[in-house]
């Protein structure tokens, strides 16, 4: 499926601009002597980026979203040594925040990126984004996912000055940010920007009631490659009807979503006794996105109707695998018996542990994997009598045939290993 699962992920919110250099730090052969990030009000201003390289360098500007050409650099190339780039920032009359990054690359291949975010509000110059007017105490800071206590994926969440979800960064195995998203609440439609090519998701709150009625996605500005209308029943998500591509449907019982369909795929969900009470709806991460793509972001911020009442129990995916076997040639139609060995992911034996003390701290799900040997009785029907070999006794044996299973039985079943997935939640 699609993630946050294929990218939760696939899986909402802040173009976390590349900050390859730490403040006053070093990135390979580039030393930065000024700030790594700037958060500005809507007034025009001029910034200076001070740095040093060991080889000649070039600078470029990357814009995130439709607003472009609001930064000007007094220099885009330079020689090795100490340098200063003056960056002129135009006033922001757009009515919503905007972001860009100035990237410097030297001939050694080292790069350094300085992020610039400009608010639509007028104030006294540089803002303090880490001091929102709405407190973040108790807000979800991150969700760490460990697979078999080794492989790790991390979702990190940031909030704007109004306390709304603004940034999502996804990293893998501690290797730094791999995916980042930004939500712009002060634009219409609400915009989720990601990547460096203008990719965006648009959430339409047509009735201005905090509920999404339509979602669109653009892989590049002006090119809509996904559009879906959203339907509700009793205030709960009922269907996401895609204009092109597969649509999704949802079934609810006792206040929780128990089934979702996406095209031909159906997923069932079981729930815990623990109240789904975080400031964002974590079930959209725990469920791997409820079989949706771009709707994940609207779900996280409660724009898809009522959320499920309690926390969903995450799934561990697995199935019986018969393994590879060489199909034997047969002399005639009839019943045959063979033995196959594979692995079986025993999801029906899943064990779940919750750490909940008024808020969710951790969920751990684990299930055994067995090596299974099975004996099959099948009926085979030859489909091509022109493809055969002749044995030493003159018997013809045929390779092309259909096979229908008549019966099967387990010969042996031995524990091979345990698979596990752990979600750990931290808070501000």
C-alpha cells in the first residue's frame, strides 16, 4: 500500500528544508558562519550568508510552492576562501507563509542549505517559530517505528504559532530527513508542500467547517494527477472517490473504522480499549494510512470527520509462502501428491502490548513465523501434448498442465522466528 506506508507515508506537513549544515558548523569542505534557518515577518529585508569553502562555489535558490522569485542574491558564484552572499527578501503580500532555500555547492561536491521562511504577518523582523502563541505541552513530538528492534523509521512533528500541525519529517535508520512535508493553513485551499519540484497536496474545506470535501495532488505546479471527492455518513468518513485511479470505501462499527477498501484491496482493523486522545490522530500512522494515499494528511489533522474512538492495533503483514518447487512432468491426467515447504506468518497469534498512562506511550505487536511442510493432493490436466520428453522406457511425460488442489495437510510446523513492530510516541 501506499504509505505513510509508502510514503506515511507516502504518509503531513512542513517542507523541512534541507539543513545539511549545523549552525556555525561544517559540511564537508564548507564552513557556515551565519544562521542555518531564518524565520521572517512579511516586511522586506536583507540577510547575509557568511561561509568559507576550499574550492570555487555556486549558489542557487529553491522555492517551495507557487511563490517564486521573492529572493535575490547579489552573487551566485565565487572563489575558494571566505565569502558573503547578500540575500534580499521581498515583502510578502501573498496572504500566506512561503519558504525557500539558498543552496551552496562547491567543486568538491559538498553542499550547504540555508532555509528562509517568511510569514504573511507584519512584525518586527525575525520571528521566533519555536515560541508559538498556543502552547505545545502534550503535543505529539515524534513517533518512532522499530522493526524487529533494529530497522527504524521516525516521524517528527512541528507546529505553527497557532498550535496547528505544520511540519512532518520522516527519516530512516537515523540517516537524516528523507521526506518532509509542510502544511500551509493560511492559504486556500490548504496546501501541503513536499519535495523540491513544487509537488503539493491541496485540501479543500469548501464549507469552511473544518472538514475536507475534496483533495487534489500535483506532481508539479499546474499538473493535477490526483483528484478525489470525499463523502461522509453520520459525520464519519464514508468514501474517497477518485476521479482517476482507485477509490476507497470505509466501514464503521461502534465508533471506529473497522474496514477500508482500496480498489481490490480490503483491510480489517481491530481496536484497543485505549482512548484515541492525542492532539493529532495517530491512527493514520498506526494503520499505515487506512488504505489511502493523499488523504493521510487530512486524517492526521482531523479534517476527515470523526476519528476512531480508540487506538487501532497495528497489523503485522505476512502470509503462507509455499516456496519454489520444480514442476515435475506427468505421463497423463490424474491425481498426484507432492510436498511443499514454506513459511507461515501466524498473524492470528499476534501479541499486543500497550503502554498507556492517560496518553499513548508505546505499542508493541509481535507474531511468530513458522516453517511449515505441507502435503498436497492435486488433479493435473495436460494442456499441451506437443511439449514432452521421452523416458528410457519410451513413456512420454508432459510439462504443460493445469493443477487444481484437492486436499492439503500439514506434515510439520516448527517455529522459525518472531517478527515485531514497536511504535514509541514522544511529546513536547
